[in-house]
C-alpha cells in the first residue's frame, strides 16, 4: 500500500541532493563539477531516493538493496572523507581554508552535498527501511562505484595538461604530487575503508531493530531496501 510520509521524506532528500548539484553546476563548469565523486554520489542519491519516493507513493515494491545500500555507503564515505580528511586541519590532505572561504550559494551547496545528504540518507535507512536486506556479497559489489571513479579520475588527470587547475579532483589522487605508487596506495587504503564500512553496514543492517511500525511498511518481510 502507498506510504505518503516515506515518499515525501525521500522526495525531500532527493531534492536536497539535486539542489546541491544544480548550484555547483550553475557556479562552475558542469564538466568539471561532474568530475568529482561527491557529485557522482549525490546524483545517485537524487535518482535512487527519487525513485524510492515514487515507489513509496504508488505502493510499488522497493528498489533492490544492492542499489540502496551502495548509495548509502558511497554518500556515507563522501561525508566521512569530507569532514575527517578534507575539512580537517590536522589531515595531510587538508583543504579547510578553501572550504571556509566558500560563501553564499556555494556554501549552501557544500553543506547540502557533504553534510545534509549523508545524514538524511543514513536516517532514511535507520528509520524508514526494513532491516536485514543487505548481504556480505554486497560489500564487495559496492566497490564497483569507487573503483570506476578511480579509473576515471586517473585517466582524466593523465589526459589534462599539467597546469589544469582541477587536473586531479582530490589531493590524495594527485599523481603529480604523490606519483602513481603513492596514489594507488592511497586508493588501496580508501578501498579497504570502503569495504570495511560496507561490511559494517551489512552487520548493522542485520541486527538493528525495526524502528518504524508496520503501518509505515509497504513491502513484505523479505523485500528489504528502500520502501
């Protein structure tokens, strides 16, 4: 049966992600904007949560847990890396000064993309989805997204001129500064963190309590994923 409350909540989360992406595109070159993993992931949030909202509104079955869990994992990593690495003065990849310099709409988009959507997607998972949908194999399959992005970022950086201001989108992927060996080591560490967090999500999803009542569900006990 339709669940209008869940549909509205997911629609607002999708709107927040889409708004952040749109603001960045309006204030910069969209080709450059869409070279960032943050934008890839928030676009996925807008699509997946938007589809989840539509399914909840119409009473259709939820999206596959592989999709929804992958989106949750990626946007969680976006939030964690931003706050613990990029916006952390004690980090070796600190960009806090540039982040603090953001004003107006850019500051709003920064908060939407790195703070609002990670928190909201996590709350949606905790409060509006049935537990037990994720499987250990999902943690490995979810690595396809960061792996694809890594290949894209390195190929893009190799093709752009050395003086391009955004040749490498993240400081830990900067081949000019760290060499390919250093970048691959950074990627390995991040990949292991991705996988460990994915396994943690699978474990947490299996044992977390079902917070929402039965009236807030639109799927059977075995369906899982976004409702």
